[in-house]
């Protein structure tokens, strides 16, 4: 286990902690280890998201917030799982830059993204106030993704978008108060072009 504070993170709501998270991820990815995030307000630059690698867990304590710095980007992620397998994200809040966004175009600033990855489990994460979606699942080869007891609130475009995926389970989760740009859905299953979405399971509890 690695504490992100031991890699230089401050969590004071002002300091850009992006580089510290990158060092923390580098220390545990591929090992089956856990990056621990104690309570605090960690600012993350959307240009350098928290990019998780294979075979690792990101565990946020109650009171831990990953908050996007203001950006004018049309597209970003605060937390990103790309081209990875066996990744867990547990607890905490992810907050986008919707209230302080510096641009006027685009709709793809997402809180948590899972792209071209397999066996990803996201549990107890609250993703809110994104310029785009709270959660985004897509990319060729994405499969066996679980959202368990997550919440998406006050996001601009969607609570969660699924544009490519197989064996995606959403269980005991809440998607609410989505508004700002169409289609303003809680859950949007919308494959793009040649992409496919199959075997989606929604559980109330």
C-alpha cells in the first residue's frame, strides 16, 4: 500500500496534486497494490488526469475529493482507466470543473472514464459537476465493468454514458439532476458508429 501523501500530495484544496498522484500510481501499478488517498481536497489538472494502470486499486477515504482545476478543454477526464485490466476504484468523490469551466464548447469533460479496459470495478464513488458525464464507458474491447453503489449528480450531459462495452453491470446506483446539454440522461446507452454494447445489467439494489 502506498499513501499518496508520501508521494507529495497535499490535499489542501489549492495545491495541484496531479504529479503526486502520477508518482503514486507509478509505485503501485502492475503490482496488485493499493494507492491510498486520505481525506482531503486534491486538485487535479485535467491535462494530466489520475491515469490508473493495470492490477491496482485506487482507494479514497471518506472525505477524499479529487477536484478538477479550471479548464477550457472540450474533452478531459479527472480519473482515467485506459488500456488496463483488473482495476478497482473505491470510495470518495470526483468533482469536475463545471462551475468554473473556462470554455463554452464541447461536452466531453468527464469525471471517471473507462476506455478499452477489462475487469474494472468502481464502488461507492460519487462523480459530480462534470462538464460532460459523471462516468463514461467506451473504447474497443471494454468488458466486465461494474459500477456498484455509485452516484452521479449535477453533471452537464449524462450521469453515465456507455458507448462500447460487454458485460457492464450497474448496481444500487443513483443518477440524478443531469442538466445543461442534451441529451441530459441519467443512463445513456448509445454506441457510436461501428461500436457495440451488449449484456448490460441494471440492478436496483
